[in-house]
């Protein structure tokens, strides 16, 4: 009987709450192409002795492989930079700009656990130079510099 009283009380209290606001769906403008962007390619040479994968976090919940390199090989990651905002982007298959929140490289199969964070110089009104890194194994983690 006690359970029924509690259940009814919870249902009564939930019914008194404010109704949830509806989410307004609206179209957004997605930047496409490279007009106004500067090419800042990133080359990652793998000197670790094992295959390496480089991943970009493109949103709080979404990451995408941007490149991979076998032992002794180099991955070329085509990054673009917006000098007015300091934003690095990659282009998807529709040439839409996908802002890169973070970037790391790690060992294939456990890229996140063995990752080396790649620092992106995000200064607005400054154009970064192309980047060339070499990744080596330091214990169970990659080191890129």
C-alpha cells in the first residue's frame, strides 16, 4: 500500500511541473569551401614501430579519423585555418567546414589510450605555418614533436 501512495504522489507532483518548452528547429548556415581559409597541412611521420592513427574531435560528441601512417610512413592531414577566428577545420566530403576542437595521434587499435595530443596554434589574426611532426613510442604512449 505504501508503494501505491508513493507512486501516486510522484505522479501528482510530476503533473504539477512546468511543461517543457519545445525545441525550435531552424536552418543554420554551414560554411563550405576554402574561401578565406589558409591551408596549414600537418604531416605526421611514424617512427614508433607500430601503425599510427590520427583523430580529430569535431564536436563534443563526434571524432573522426583524419589520417594514418604505417611504420616509417607519413600521414598528411589537410588542415585549414580561419585567420579571423583562429579556427582550424577539415573539410568533409561535401566541402563543409568541420571545426577541429582537438587532435591526437595514437597507436592503431588503442589510439585514445596511447594518444599524443597535437597542439594547434589558434591565434586569430596570425597564420600558422605548416606543421611536420615525428611520433615515437614512449612506454605505452606516443610522443609527437
